[in-house]
C-alpha cells in the first residue's frame, strides 16, 4: 500500500501527525500569491529558464504518457465567463458550469418527478458514504477529505439541494486498518449509499473489492494503487502516483522535470522515510524516480522511527557524502527534526524538500522560522491563498460549515471531487442513477475546475477499462508548482505563474518492488 499524492505530480503525501493550519500568525503566502501572476522568489540559477518563461512546457521523458503543450498557463486563470447560460441540465458543460452553490442548486429545482431512482436515493435526499482514517498511527491528515466534501454539500443544501434533494454524507472511521476499511465499506453499501465521496485513508485498499462487487462509484483521492486502479474509481486528482501496467510500475517525473527546467535538479540526492510502509514505499518510489532522471543516490534511510529524537546522525552522513539534495516522505514533525539538525550542522544543500503535507504554517512553527528557511514543497493545485474563485470557495465554505477546520491540499482535492459529483448530479436531472453519473464522469476531459488545477480527465485508470490504451485515461498532465519557505510563509518559487507541465509518466521498475 503506497501513500502518495496525485499522479499529476508523482508526490507521496506521507504526512503523519501533521499539525493543523494555524491561520494568520504564520502564513502560507498571505498577500504574496495570486491566481493572476505569482512571483518567482529569487533570480533563476545559472542555466535555468528565465523566470518569465512559459509556465507550461511540453516535454517527453520517455514515459508512456506526456503532457501536451499548455501555453495558456492552465490553472492560473479565473474561469472565463460563460457566453451562454444553460437553460437546462442537458445544456450544462464543463465550460459553463458555475461554482457558486446557489447557482448550482438553481440548475435543477423542486422535487416534482423525483423518485427513489437508485440505492441511496430518495425523492428528497441522496446519501453518500465516506470511510476515512480519522484516527490511527498517523493522525492529523485524513479528516480533510470528508470535511471538504461536507462543506461543499452544505453549501448546496443551504441553497435548496440538487433537484430539491439534500446531499447527505455518512462518515465511518477505519482507524487506518484495511480490515476495518473493508467492513466499513460493506456496512455503508448495505445502508445503502449512492456512492462514496472523499474517502481518505492509508488503508483504502481494504474495501476496494467490496465497491467493485457492488458497482458503487468511488469519487475521491485514492492513496493506494489498488483503489486508484479500480474500475469504480473516478477522480480528477488521478489517485495514487504509482501506476501499474503489465507488471511495471510507472510514476510522474514532474518534480524532476521542473527542477531540471529551472536549474534546481540535485545530482546527488538523499532520501529519508519512516519505517512504516506508507512512508517507506513512497521513499523508495522517489529514489527510483531520481535515479531514472539521472541523479545518484548519495544516502538513504528508510527506517526512521516516528519517535526518533534527532536526525543529526543522518545529516552528518549526508554532509560527509556531499549530497546536494534531500527529499523526504516524513511528516511535519519529522521534517522539523531534519531542519533543526541541518541548522545545528550548518548544512544547507541547494535543494531540500518534502511532499505537500508540509504545505502548512505548522511546518514553519514546528521547525522554527530560522531553520525552515528554504524548505520546499511541490503542489498540484494553486496555492491556498490564490485569488482563484474555486480555491477561495473551498476556503470560505470550509470556514463557514466546518468552523475550526483549516484548509489543506488533501481538502482542496476532495472539494474538487465534490464539484465533479455536483456537476454529474445536475447533468443527471431529477432521477440520477449510478450509471448516469458514471456516464458524465466519462465525458469529463481536460477540466481545470475553474483554473484551480491543471487540465484533468475523470476517466477510470483501471487497466482493462474500455479505451484505456496509451496515453492512459485518468492520468492528469504531469505538472508541478514549487513553493519555498521565505520568512514566515510558503511563497511560489517556480514557475512564475500557472504550472510547469513538462513531465511525463516513466517506468521506475517492477511493480513488485513497490509492494504491488
């Protein structure tokens, strides 16, 4: 089981014990990032592209699928005003779909004609299920999915629902145990639920077969390849960064391609992970990606204990081995220990970073502002302080309906999944079925969701899904956006705006090497 972020980046999200966002006291880029023109912090290094170069560049890395040229800097534009307002759900398209909850509810109103058209659907409500690892060994991360979906549903419900139906969400906690996950999934299927929405757990492989057997659509952010490759799984985020085909594992080299383009590629890389499978396997995946991209591995430690008091020994080894890059699949606490040890040793290689779980003010506070300077993370979505309307809708709806909960990358991705669900329900009219929403999912292609993410396709990634020939459906553009700590916040490093889309999906070894 591999805990990773989306295929668009090939980034794992092995963030255990991530502290919550702290608000205005330690920002993630307050006032310095907009959806129109983000700034590159610092001048490009020698040999790098000019800071103002196109944010999205086509490129092939020898993989099975590469991104197309995206010269308009996708993901950095506000949604274009629709020239034709849809007069009926049938006329609704990706381009004219609004992200305002009141407008969404207004597309289909009243309960006239509503029937119990599918399991989990009554004339007045549609019930969705969610199974998340709210508690367990790794804490503080996996509640973000259901919080985001609940906020999206609450916004629509407050405006009257979809076709007069309230959207309900039933949440069960699997305690990050795959057997419990399977039991929870089975329990919710029997309830019944119409579909699953926003489930988030490092044990999400457990209930996959239950969903497949029952034919229940699963919309969310998959952390295991087993879930993300299931024929019932649908996501604009792409699911697990590990893709398996014919016994070979593939992943996105978007981070490495971006580092090369902007003159930041480390040639001697150290990899660190915890000694738990979700972190360890992700660290091994990154080791393979860096090797594929031409780097040598100067040091690796995939056996760190969550309870480690200090990482000073590892830092000494990395310094003595002349490492010029460090990448980790640790959480906020683990990365803080690394940064503090680096400060004690006065060792600062040109690149040191981790997965987007570290995109939180808590990372800066936990490490200490002086130690955290220069620490990097890669995003597959616009920064959370972006002026992009969809990003801001997520932030505002979360604060309104989930008071005290803080925005996160996982949350934004599952909020986007909720928008996809709402779009499919509206398109399905007064009597939605599982088949009708899947038909809509199949039609979604190159959707940026109002510019919040790179162009994404919702097709299933199941190896035997009809039409799944190279380039594979369900693999988003291999795009990246790098953030770096400056002062008390994360600010944009590269590209200057939008996303850099010069990566591809590359073979990184036998699937068995990654537990698949």
